[in-house]
C-alpha cells in the first residue's frame, strides 16, 4: 500500500508540474500579445503581421519542439508509474466496496431486518419469543426460543446454505423467510449484504477452540486437560478420521457436554437443538403433550445399527449434501451442517472468503459426539436424560426428519 501511495504522490507532482507549466505559458503568451492597431476593437486575423520564415524556423521552432519533446518525456515516464499502481488501486476499490457492503449488511442486521433482536449483537446469539403450535396449527404455548450464534455460522454452513436459510427461513422456528425467493421483504442484494456482514464477524478458529474449552473447564477441568493433550497429539494429522482419541469414558463425558449444551454459543455447537424435542426452548425431552415431535432432525437412538463409526464420523465432520444418499439410503438434508471441516474453504476463485480448512470442532471432539450418540439408548452407560424418550420416533436415518 505504501508503494501505491508513493506512485500516486509522484503522479500528482507530475500533474502539478504540467498544470503550472501550462499556466506560465498562457500568461507569457498573453503578455507577448501585440497591442491593437487603429480604431478597430480587434485587429482582423488577416491583417495581423506574424513572424518571418527566419524567425519561425529558428530559435522559436527549436523551443517549441524541445518543449513538446520534454512534455512528452515527462508523460512517458509518468505513465508506467501510473500503470504499476493500477493493481493497488483496483485492490483498494474492491476493499472499499467490501467495506460499503459490510456496512449496509450491518445496518440491515441491526435496524432493517433487525436480526440483532434474536441473534444478538455481532451475531453472538440470543433469545426469540415464539409461539408453539401443534400439528393442527392450534396454540400450545409461548416460549423463549434460543437463537444460535451467527459469528460461527460460516464455519459450519456454506455461503450458499446460509443464503438459502436467509431466503426461505426455517419453518417451525422463529426464523422467517427474509429473501424475495421465499416471499420475504429483502432483495437479493440485501441478502448478499447481510452475508457480507456475517463474514466480517466470524470468529477465528482459535476463538472457537477457546469457547469450547471454557465450557469444558467450567464443568470438568481435569477432562479439559486430557482433551488438550489429545488435541496436541493430533496437530498435523493428515486424516482426522484416524486421529488419536480420548478414552471411551472421556468421549462419553465430552460428547454429552457438546451434544446437550445450549449455553455454548447459544446452542450453535449443540446437536440436541435439532435432534431433541424441546431443546430449542429449554424444555429438552419435555415436549408439550399435544406435540408429537418438535425437533428438526431425527431421533438418533439406534444410529449405531445403521451406520459404521467412520460413516457416522464423516457425517458430523463434513455435514450432508442435498440429494446424496446416507446410511440406509436416506437422502441427505442440507440443514445438517459439518462441524469438523470448513465448507467454504478452497472457493476463493468464486469470491468466497477462505478462513482455512478447520471447522468448529476438532477431531477428538467429533469422535466424542460419535461415541455419545452411538450410546444414546444405552442407559447403563449414559447417565443422563438422553437415554430415550417416549415422545421421539425411532431413528429413521439422517434427513428423514
């Protein structure tokens, strides 16, 4: 940027020299003008005496030619510097445009669409007032719905998936359709600007690790020490699926924390918010009597019977792709995000920011969720409320819900 600024300063100096030279020439030309003759207000052009051939082809001609050559040389030297600075100017224009788009997105987030009322300032997560209806559309209760943090949403969903959610919303939740394609009030440009703003508030991978570690530390400091040790041993591992793991006991402990915790980034790390009825509004496993099933994803009890450990790990690590078949040939649901791999990495050529390949969770954490979910119906092993619920259907495969 300093180099580009120096080039610009040099260009202004050259421009100033040319302008001053032009002013001096005009002033000298006016001073050397001949006085009017006779009673004419202005001497006719065909009556004005001019230079002789000797005068024109002597010093005056040489002066004019050398002046023109000098001016041409100045311009010739200045233009390459101008061209060298063009990439910097283009980059600056792009950055300035991006800043404008982010500011527009922030204005929409805070005042226009008022996303801040549910998802909190800076996308930190919040609470939304919501009316729960039964299958017939009849009023059941008014609840405080936990709205997930959005300052990590582009670590688990692709930009296109986020755009889809903004356009069409999430039926059955406070998230309404905001984009024109879904019948909402915002234009395509406004939706893009909100995404530009969300990119500007995304946490770093280090910040997300700290969020998770702080919650584990509050619950079990000794468990955190063992988690950090295993994580360090996996630094530089080529294949996350082959990473070193915690003991089975620790995986069950950590898996339960991550699966159920709704305080960690307003539930944005939690599996329960989609797979456990009532978890979205603080009544996990206690759905209202007139609601048969009030969660977005399928019940995961029995998942160990339809998927291998590696298939299970891959699902949580990478998320689902729409139309792809999973497990017992169930079609994928794009609402299932990936928590281990960043879905937006490697797309810089499409204008998508690349924050790196890492996702929200590390390998040992994903393996812990896998172990915990594969023991949801094992009451003798998992000492928690997740050991089955009469109000949840049996596992039908991801995407079935």
